[in-house]
C-alpha cells in the first residue's frame, strides 16, 4: 500500500511561476494547495481540516513577505517545514530549521530539495 501523497502549500504571487511550480510538484505526485500571497496562505493554514506537509513560499511577496508569512505560519503550525524560493538565495538569511532554494531552479533540484525536507 502506498503512503498518501504529501501536501505542499505553494505561495507565489506570480501566476505563471506558481503554475509551473504546481505542475512540477503534481507531476512528482504531490498534492498541491496554492496561494497567491500571505493572506490567502494564512487562510489555508488556519483551516485545521487541511493537512499540509510543507509550505514553499516566494520570499518577495507583496504586502507580507515570505519571512513574515513563515513566522505567522509557525504560530499556526509550529512543526511545519518551510522552503523559501528566492532569486537571491545566497544572500538570504533564514532560520536554522527552514530551507532555501534558489530561483531559477531545475525540476530535479526542486524534487530533491522537497523530498529531502519531507524525509527529515
């Protein structure tokens, strides 16, 4: 019996980028929830009926940025793994228990990163 697919919440304000990430993750057989920004993401995180294994968020979101979102997300779900996507990955500071992937990233890199985080 296979284990149920992990669910990933993708937070990205660029519709095209978000669609590409979602397509890749779905091809890798993850279940994907989408949000176009912090408020929408927090609404999903606030829904206790939604199981989420990982939140992947762009750092540069309008309004609430990815780091602020991560802080709020951890208040709601203290154990939630968080993966930041950033075009400036080498210069971004993230808490020790959070992860970063540089944009643009390959499908293989995204797969390996996500699977690595979920395996922890």
